[in-house]
């Protein structure tokens, strides 16, 4: 029995297979409509979510399965002081697979160590968000047709952004990938990420200036400043609008740039960019559902 806590647990071949399955689901949805009949997914969300939770639920329904769960820790026994381990053991009696989001890094791992069913990390604190990364990977694959030799700009909150940490961890395995980290000094990519890129000889650079780096990007991954991870509201207010992508800032961008964002967007991308053919963020939402379908099939070992 396997869980998915960190994207690095998937081999390159497994990622390829998940993409193949997702592509097949997109082309032949009827073939998959009853694959999970009689199975139940539990969504245990201890932190707010729109896309991730609903996309897991839609994924399970489209596979013919059922869904149970909660979307607020206050409505679960966590409010009475129950541990994550006990919640995981309990829910394993009701469901065949669990998707868990938690504000504490490592909570889904603790759940996986105690659950009797596979656990999928649906975002743990500032650490990892592997199913968002699967959505991002399918988007890149469909937009670019490859993962190799891409220059990927990450912009915004690179310190707390778990989607950034996860996507770097997935893309770093492909040859010729270069990362450009654009952030205010206070929200730089963590040192441990940089140290591990350096150790493996993976090319990266850091800047505070989005426009000067714009022309180099094949992909620009914008992110929200993660308000809920700040200790100090003033600091958040000072940093929240550090980067706002507008049509003017795209003047030097490549015509085949892919603009991505895990959403929710607050202010980071002007809505006037939504109609630009380079905007991919609503495609990411849709692709996320197909990749979650592929992942559920894999972890439940459905043929
Ligand atoms: C992201 C998350 O939860 O980390 N949202 C998502 O799942 N698509 C990004 C964010 O909240 O900024």
C-alpha cells in the first residue's frame, strides 16, 4: 500500500504513466466512469481550500466512487484535541483512501504512518503540495510537450509557497532545466532548496526584478503571498503587492510563454491577462482533476 506525501516519492517513469493515464481520461472519460464504484475517498481538510478539495471530490465522483469528509478542523474532533494519528486510524475504518490538508508540515506523513489506507498529502504547511505539482506537470506537458531544457521563473512568495517547493522538486530531475527565483528579499527561496540545487549542479539564479528576467522564461509561475504563514500582519501588508503581473510587464515576454499560478489569485495577475492565450492558470485547475483521478486509480491499484 502506497501513500503520496512528497512529490519526490514518484519516479520519473511513474510521473510519465500518470500523465498518460490523465491524457487517456481526457480522451475517453466513459472508460473510467465506474472504475472506483463502491470505493470511498475521505477529504480531511484542516485548512481552507476550494480547488484542491473540490477537485479531489469531483475526481472521485467521475470515477464512480463516493466521497465523505470535512472541510474545517473546527467541525472535526481535532477541535476536541484528537491527534492526527487517531483521526487517520478512525477514518481508515470508513474510507478506502484519504486526502489530507493540514497547516502543520508533516501531518499527512503522520496520518500515512497510522492509516490503514493510502493517504494523499493535499498540502502541508509551507512544505509540499504534490497533487498541485501533478496538475502543474500535466499543464507543462500539454503546453510545451516536454520537461527538458525549460527556463522556469518562480515569482512571489518563494519562502512559504509549498507549490513552489514541490514543483522545483519535480522539475529538477529533467536535464537542462533552469530556475529563476524572483521574490522580495524577505520571501526568498529557502537555503535548503538552494543548497540541494547547488549540490546537484542544477542551474538557478535569484533576482528581485521580474521585468529584467522576463524575456528568458518559457514558464512563469506566479504565486500568492501566503498571508496565513506570516507572524506579522504589517509585514504581510507591506509585501503582498510586491509583484503584479500586468500586460505592460509582459512586453518582453516570449510569444510562447506559459503563465501559470496555482490559484487562488489575490492581486498577483491582473485580470486583463486572463484573455491572453499565454495564460494557463484555469487550464491548471481542470488538469488537476484529471491528475487526481489518475493518482487515485494508481494508489487504489485499480486496473
Ligand atoms: C495553493 C496551496 O494551497 O498551496 N492552492 C492550491 O491548492 N491550488 C496555493 C495558495 O494557496 O496560494
